[in-house]
C-alpha cells in the first residue's frame, strides 16, 4: 500500500478546499454497514520461456460457501489486459483489481480469461495458448478468508508459469493455470472523534520517514483514516488558523487493526 506523498504546507489547503480525491481516507459515518478493502495482485514463479502472455478480463470474489452464481461479486476497479507473467517473477507483482467489499467470509476467487493467450519460446516462436473448454466460465481458486470492517486485505495470485503451460503432442500448447493463493491483511487504520467538531482539523498520519496519509473528520467530528500499514506514527490535527493544533505521538497500528484514539480534545482559546 503506497502512502500519499504530500508536504503539509501543500496538503492542507487542498484538503480544506474539500476536494473529493481524498475519499479513500474519508470519515466513518457509523451507519452499521461494514466494508473491507480488497486488492488482488499477481506474481509469478519463473518459467523456461521468453514470455507467457495471459489475458485477464475480470476478477470476481465469492461470498458464500457453495458455488451459486448469485454469490459472485465482480471487483469494480479492474485493470484488464494482456500480462506477461514473466514480468512479475522474483518478488515483483502487479495490481489486477480492487474493491470495497462487505465484511464477512469469502470462499473463492475467479479469474475470467480472454482468448489472447500465448507463449513465446526461447527460439523466438510465439504460439497461441489454448484454454480447455472446462475453464470457459473462469479459473476458480479457493481462498477461505474472513474480512473485518475497514481493514485492507491483499489476495496474492502466485502464478506458476512453468506448470501452467502444457505442451501438446502436435507442437501446440495448452494453458492450464496453476495458481497458489495467499490472503493476508496488509493495512489497518486509525479512527476517533475530535472535539470541538467545528474546528474541522486536517488529520495527518505521519511515519518515521515522514510519509503522510491524510484525511478529515465529518460534521460530528468522527474520523477514520484507512489503509495505514503496520507501524508507529504521529498523528497531527491541524486547524485552518493553527490556533487549535494537536499532535499525538507513538500511535501503533497493526495490519489487521483499526486503532481507536477515542475522543481527541483539541486546545481551545
């Protein structure tokens, strides 16, 4: 999860102007509808080819224990395209899709593949990869995880290119994806309530390296800063006139926790 890299003197005027591109750090409205952030990333184990190109069209998550079609949710922030799996070997990965999902149990993930799949051999020959008819509805993988409210999770799809490309006797190749899934919480958050709420402070969560995630409180003073990786931070509350600023030091966040600061009382004149 990357931080928003902003200097405070630049960040504050933008935030106070109400620009909506800080919506990923918006406040919690306490309406009882819990959601978690899900990212689906892809990595690869090296294969003995120049390229293994796979077309990803859609990524879906199943929220029920069975396999009913009604249980599938399509991740709405999708990056479709043709991916060379070997670009993501040796620890590299890429973001395929992400979404806000309802809290609760998820059982499977499904990749919807296109027809533009190919393998490029060491001798330079490029050959189309045929997908078995049984996978026309998508490649289904078990994940079995529970999503907690406001926590950010990652599903890592570890594609084994070497085992996924299967030679046929006629010189052709089939694509039979062999994928290992790893699901883990990767970021928590910080919440609380500022008082007096009418001060409407900008809220900065700042790491030891001075990387900053920003947000603001709602009209009632409630705030929730999501996507905070595990670590220790200082949290600065900066008002427009600088007359009611406050800093809270040594705020520890774990990757699967929303740290509650409780009521934060800002200095008053």
